[in-house]
C-alpha cells in the first residue's frame, strides 16, 4: 500500500464539500425570449446563453437543423421555476440571432436548390406562426411564473399573437399546396376525405358528448372535494379548537363569551371577507379594531357602519389619504380602549358614517362617565392620542360626557371633494341617525 502513488493535489476534492449536482435540463419560464430552450441548455451546461443561441442560429442556417432541434427540445423539455426576466439588451441580441438564422437558412436554401420562394420561405413562415402559437399556449410560460390574478386569462395581445400565428401557418401551407400540388386532380380525393370525416363525426357524436359530460362531472366532483377538504381543514384548525377551549373554560362565562365572539368574527371574515386585507376598507379596519379591543379587554363592541371607504385605493378615488386614515383608525382604537378601561361597562357602541365630505366615527358607552374639564394632567390619553392626532390632520373631536351619564366621543375627518362612497350617507334613514345619538 505504501508504494501506491499519491493522488495529485488538483484532483482531490475539498474535505466536507460534496460536488455540486448538475442541474436538470429545464426550459426557462420567466427568463425566456421565445421558448426558453437556449436559456435552459445554458443553465444545464453552465455556459453563457449567448453562445448557445449562436449555435442554434448556425444550425438553423444549416438546412433548418437548429429550428428542428429547438422545436423538439421545446416540446419534450419541461419548464423550470425561474423568475428573472431577460433585459432589453439580451432580447435585442436574441432577436438579432433569430433574424440571422432565418436569413441564413433562406439564403443557403435558395442557393443550393433555387426554390426559396416555393419551399424555404413558406416553411419559415409556418415555423414563425407555430412559434407564436406555441409560445402563447405554453402552459409553463410567463403566466405560471407570475401568479398575479391579471395573468389568469389570455390578454388581448395574446389573442392577437395567436391569430397572427394561425394566419401565418395557413398562408405558408397554402403556398406550399398551391405550388406543389395539382388542386384539380385532388378535388375528388378531398371531397371523399371531407365526407368521411363528417360521417365519423356524426357516428361518434354520442361518444364525444358522453366524454364531455364525464369530464364535466369529474371536474365538478374534484372542485367539491377540494372545497370539502378546505372547509374541513378550517373547521379543524379554528372551530374545533375553540370549542375545546370553551369546554375547558366553561366555568368562566366572560371567557366563554369572548371566545365565542372571536370565533364568530373569524368565521364571518372567512365566509364573507374573501382574500382582502384587514385594512383594505374602513368597515374591515373598524371591525378588526373592535375585535382586538374585545379580545384584550373582555368587552363587547358592536360596530355599525354606514357607507365605506376603500383605504387601499389612491386618494383621488377614495378621498381619504393614508395619513388621515391612519390617524382616524388610531384615534378610534384609543377611544375604544379608554372606554373599555375606565367606563366600567362591558358593552361599547361604535358607529361610523362615510359621507361625501367627511368621515365621522362615534364611540359611546353607558358607563360611569367623567368631567372632561377635570381630567388630571397625568391622564392625557384622550387629549394627545385622540384630539391632537385628529386635529393635526384637519379634523375635529368632540367629547360629550358627565358623571353617571356615560360618554360619547365624536371624531370627524374631512374628505377630498368629488369622491363617492360605496354607500351614500345622504340616503341614511333618520332612524339610523337617531340610533346613533340615542
């Protein structure tokens, strides 16, 4: 064993560092220019993608071998999960190589056979049309790399590409057919083929209809099964666990009520809220704040809203900029917290009204009340966290309270004129306004 030669230093693998595996051959999804084949080959071989595209262009000039190889790899290679898109310079170089490859194929084909106008040119047109259609219908293209909802359907530009590709394919095939085939001699044969196809379609109509219905039933059953599994998972993760907590806390009525109301809010949000953010609108934000105050302080908050304001839209459409909305929600939360901590009652009222010019919020309790003029200097939460916050944004705060008569805090902030709401406050019945002031 001592006579064996030592392994050369440059062939030894670093200790503790296994060799990196070669990535599988996959087409680029987001980083493609045409089909992502050249990029996938470059990633697989760890070379520059420009060199791979040059090879494809040279092979394309050699009797179209590059185009055939590209198409086969496009068909039989799955797409990857990359998200980086090519920049403009990379696209320009790629389009230039495509033009050189097509021009070389046409030039060499016409020079060798002298039939570029009848064979080579129509084949190039058909290939271009097929590439347009393939790229748009490629299931692993840019629409799968980008999961935003706007990519769920084919756009107008996509349909234009499909129509253009189909047109190019039909024109190229018609040119080849007219140039190489005697159409008059094939009239009887074409008629026989058409009649045979019509007969086959008529005979297999029941089969196709049954297959279509079976596919529809299978799809409906799969959708129902998915929805059933989603509902079961949600009930297991939320409702069943809450019921278990209620059983453990059955002797504490306040805790049972808090758990029940929290679960009710969560179920309502899941059933009717959709996927929108908790602060996407004024109604949802106030409901979220009311739920948080209920959970932290063990009180009951009944929010009532008239109209709504979309907080996730620009100020031109909502009429309420982000700073004013943040101040309004913060002041409302502070008013609810003060009422929950100092009113001595377990039920609070929250009323919000979104008008065309203003947004008003009322927080009312029927507790012990207080004298606003005799608040100690060390308890300035109402003055600083509510009044000062709103007045800095051009709003106003009014406090109505007296010892033994409860309290009401009225918060009002302005809106930009000319904006509408999802429910107009001008059409509110008088009974709703009377309930607010009652």
